[in-house]
C-alpha cells in the first residue's frame, strides 16, 4: 500500500509468459505502478475470477503497454485489472485478446469507484454478459477519453466501450452521484446473441445500484 513501482528506462518489452494476476480479489493492489511506456507481454490461461495484470486494483496504473492473450473460465476479467475499486488507470495502450465469463472488458472488468482515462484497446473481447471494449460494467466512476477498436462478442449487455452502466449511484439516503462516460470513440465490431447491445454502451441502466 502507498508504494511506487516504475519500470526503468530502456527495457522495451518484458515477456511474462503465463503470468498470474498480481494480488487477488480479496487482496487489492493499493500502490502506484508506472510502466514508463514499456510493454508487458502476457499469455495466460486459467480458471481464476478477477483476472488480468492485476486481480483487484485500488491504486494507480499508468504509462503502460500490454499485449498478448488472457483466457479464464472465471468472471471479472480485464487486461489491466479484473476489478477496480477507487483506483485510476491512465495512459494505457492494450493490444490483447481477453476471454472469460461475465464482467469482461478490454481494460477492466468492473469499475466500482475511480477513473479510466486516456486509454486504448485493440483486440478481441469475449464473454457472456457485461462485455465491453474498455469496461464490462460501470458500477460507479468515470470513463473518459478512451478508444476501442475491438471485436466484442457476448450474450447480453455488450458495448463498444462499456457493456453495462448505472447512470448514477447513491452515496447516502439522499445524496447521489452521477456516473460519467465522456469523450469516447469506438470503431469496434459489437455482437450480442440476445439483447442490450450498443456501439458505445450496451445498456445504460436508469436505476441506481
């Protein structure tokens, strides 16, 4: 917690092979990780839920390139993080394929408080429900200045940027906060076998969580 990690200058790329996630669902990464514009190559296949470079992020990840393939039979998968809770992802470029069950995103599976900004995803994103080119499910938080050029495949709640989003959330019995998706662009192929599919958002849910 509150620890700063930075990949040193001039590394270029690091092949991590069949890399397991940093942390786990119940053990969040709460530090700061600066990729220093180096590339991490990951090709992983497992049965874990909350999968990605980080299982559960509650810190900051920035200035990073990730390529490769991630596949799991579990839910909550994103190339950068399976879940983000009050964390930030900024200036990340992803050229990778990811496949899982529910809550699957090209960058993050589920955002519950925090920010995804200035980031890009290229590749295939495949899951069952809540599948998005950038984010599977927006519970609370902001998605801003992101771009997706992806092949996105799911059953329901499938979107070019976000699969499913709550429009607002309740802080207390009388205080609400608006969730935000702004300055986004998708040039993705989006395919849903059932319902709720969209070029940007599969379904913007008017209810609060």
